[in-house]
């Protein structure tokens, strides 16, 4: 259990003596197809097939946006400095828009989901609660 929630990666979180198993990820019950594999082995294409919104959310959490961008061949919509804005069609009820960024101090690359109809600079402003990126960027 993690934080009082059933959680086990790649094997049942509960296994009964009759062989019945429960798979779960951070408190969400999973079908065996997902639960018997560790998240690093989950397939991004499952997002295109999964009808259950909660399971799609768990898949996105477990797979990670970077792998999803790569696997689902996200379309680059815009760039601004080290930021890139992507669109992934058919991965959820509506397209997913992601802003990919690289931390200038650590070099770590990560993504944030952003609302539609923004360019890259507007997406950065949205992520930073209205702070315009020109005011906080560090020049190299």
C-alpha cells in the first residue's frame, strides 16, 4: 500500500488463495492487461483504445508524457527558446496539448499538459500562473 491506497507495479496488489487477483496503481483498480506489467512496459497506444477516462489518466501517469510524445508521434505546433508545444490527437476525448521544457540548471526534460489554443509562450505564461516568461528567463 502507498499512502493507504492499493498499489503494486507488475504484479497483483492483492492475491487470494483461490488465485483471484486485484491489480492496482495508486489506488485505481487495473485490468490484468495493465496490472501484470510495470508502467515502464505500458504501451502508449493503449491510450488510443482505452474507453475509461480514469484508466487513461492512470496510463498517462504511469507511461509519462515524454514517452507518449515519442510513441504517439506528437505534432510540434510551436517553439519558443527551449520550449516546444506539441499536440497528440486521439489520445483522450480531445487532443492533448503538451509543453515540453528543459530545466536550464539540471538539464532535466519534462512536459506539462496545457489548454488548447495557446502558442508556446502563452503556454509558459499559463503554467507559471500569469508570469510572462521574459521576466524570469535566465540567459545562458
